[in-house]
C-alpha cells in the first residue's frame, strides 16, 4: 500500500517535502526576525555578588546579577539582583546601583531595599530599569545586608546596551 500525504491526499515526493520545509523555515525565520517588540534579548551580563550572611551561621549571601534588554525600550536595560533566603528568617538587604555609560559618560544611581526571607519561602529580588542610553555600561553594586550584624558586598559588571 502506498503512503499518502494526509494534507493533499497524494503520495509525498522529495520536491513537496523540500518545498514544505523551505516554507516552514521561512516562516520561522520571519517570526524570529520580526518578533513582537517586547521579547527580551539574551542576557548581556550575568554573574553574582557573594559575601557572608548578616546572620553569620547561615547560607552565604549570593546575589545573582542579570542584565537584560527589551526591544521595546532601547537604552534602558533591566538590571536584576536576586538573593537566596536565610535559614533563620528575615534580614534586610539594601542594594545601590551606580551605573556609568563608558561610551557617553552619562551616569546615575538608584537604591532599593527588600526583606530577605526564610530559605523555603522567598529570597529578595530587586530590579532596576536605568535609562543608561546605548553604549558600554558598567554597573557597580553596593549591597548592605543587615541582620545580627551588618555585612557589605560589592561587585561590578560591564555590558553592551543597545
């Protein structure tokens, strides 16, 4: 019994299969290139800021840093720092972001605070959306964690912003 194509009711040939694959590839390529305007680009910088927990006998502070961009808002990256939780419950984390556009010389600073919760509950996630403009941008983080003691952590990242 000959195999028939369920779409057209005929036996598929190499030519029809190749044609359909070409159309599928063209549609996928067009969808990828045009996008929706709100898709996030690949992260342009990621890493972490590490230090002691302010609760001392605890998981270390490990703030994961992610810098990403939106096609709908060029020159304004999303800068997120997310920490894990604590064995003992809440402590306060205060993050200051200082940024400098190394291409244009523009700079700015923002500060936000959050409570870091119990490890099985939530950590803390702080997102900044600075309008840095396009260019090579350095982000410097200064983190102040207050629990039983106060611990300071700092780190820097450099990324291309478009």
